[in-house]
């Protein structure tokens, strides 16, 4: 397991590389370019600059999260071929700088969705929450506005204002796209991307839908065991892989996260994992708790145990943290609670690993 930490770049993150470097066990940064419009080729000069910043700070850059997929690809418009060509070139450009994994998602229009970005917990910290009732009753255009007004001035990934401005138009374009169509469009994309990945030794790691169910009437196809199995079998290559996000998958109480890890990481299809806890609140509602098992509904010990059992040697990062100790910043991506998450996951791993060796 190689511990990493997500960083949004100098212009876009309050947390600095020097701070991240001081978290024990963090070796690598999970980064991205945030100023390249979705669908365009990532320029080598910009990749070089990011790589250089990270290495100067004493860490590695081998995982990108995310190279987002243009909606025309997900909708299956004729213009998709041009965007797929651009994506292929981005893969080549990233490979030139030693990138090994590209995380992406295939959710129509929206990236992850929460209804509250700063819900106060009994201990005075704040966290993100999701209320199905609110999502069922809200018009997505208003939702976009409330996310923009609530994120401390940061642009949430996937919620870029230029895209949100075209929301009505986008919804119309998705009108004929059901789950089957979306799945065919994913296959079309992967069939053209994976050969380039194989040539360049870069793994595509699809992130599950968050929450793992349809919202606003839009189709979602990365939600459970059957979906994930279908996806890895669509193009049967180790380069067609998954980002196993325990929180996103765990938001559905029916998903047995350790079993998913054993199955998919056990088949070498999980180069990258997001490990966090969430707390089920009934009726599809949840909030993001601290990483510690007893704070939420997922057993992080069992999760790390499952990774250990299959000999997992991929990249891991803690996921969304709460805001604690008065920290302000990008919701989910403060320094302190994620650093505590790293320490906790590292401690679990050390104990599991030493226990396994002693028993052998
Ligand atoms: C991330 C997602 O912040 C988060 O919740 O896990 O934004 C993730 O980066 C994308 O869905 C992957 O493309
Ligand atoms: Mn995640």
C-alpha cells in the first residue's frame, strides 16, 4: 500500500505541499490540472510544472484525479470521437511524466452530491451530509446554486460554474440516455482508451458513483457489485480498472465493501483506493464521519484487512475529512482530519501486517 494525499494545486488549495510532506507515511500526491477545460488535451508544460512542484517538495506524482470525461462521450454524440482522441493524447502526455493511474468517473452531469457541506456534529466539528428527501424535492439548477454558495469560495470538482450554467441544456441532451445507453457509451470509450493505456502503462481507475444510485432522474452505472463486474469485463484488461472508494460504495448499506475489495482487488483491478468512513442515517441518508470505525457504519479494520489479504500494493488516500480545530477551507479537503485519517489507516495496516507476519 502506498499512501497518498489529494492536493488541488497552489492556486486552489490552502493546504501546502510542505504541510502534506510532514504527515508520516505520505509518499505521493494525487493531483490534477484544474485550469484545462474538460475535453481538452493536457499540455505537457503544465504537467511538467505540477510534477516538478510535487517532486521539489519531496514527494511523487503517480496518480491523477481526475481527468474528467466530456459529457458528449457519456451522451454518445458524434463529437465524442474528437474528445476521445484528446483523451488518448492526455494519457500519452501523462505517461511521459511517469503517471501510473488516472482516476475518473462516468456520472452524467454531476460529480458527487451532498445536500450539506458543513453539518455540525455533536463534537463541534463539521462534516458533509446527504439527505435523500432534499435531493428528491430539489430542482438541480437550484442545487448547483446552493453548492456554489456553500463551498467557502472553492469550486467543487465537477461543479464548475461554466458547466452548471448549461444545466438545462445538458439535461435535454441526456433525455435519451438510459442505463443501457450510458453503459454502451462507456464501453465505446474504454475500447478506444485501454489500448493506449496498455501501450503507455497507465491504468484507468473508474470511481464509483456518489451516492451510488440514480439522482435527478439521471442514469448511474457504477453503483454495486454487478455494475463493477460488468465494467471490468467490458474490456478485459488490467488497465481497465477501478478506484475503490469505500465511502461512495458504502453509502448503500447493501454493498459489502470488504467483499468488493476481496473480489476486485483480488483480481488486480484496483490500482487506487479511497478509504473513508460514512454513517448511515436511514432512508438513504448519510453523513461523513471521522475515519475511525466506531464513528461510522463501516468497519475500517475489516476493510484494511481485506486489502491486506489480497496483497494490495496500490495507491491509497484518505478521503473527505471533517473540519476540525477551527480549520476552514475546501469542504472535505482540510488538512487536519485527513492527516488523522492517514495516521489511523497507517496504524491499522502496520498492526495487520505485523500480525500476519507473526502468524505465518
Ligand atoms: C472525489 C470525487 O471529492 C470526491 O468525492 O472522490 O470528486 C472523485 O474525485 C471523482 O468522482 C472521480 O472522478
Ligand atoms: Mn472517493
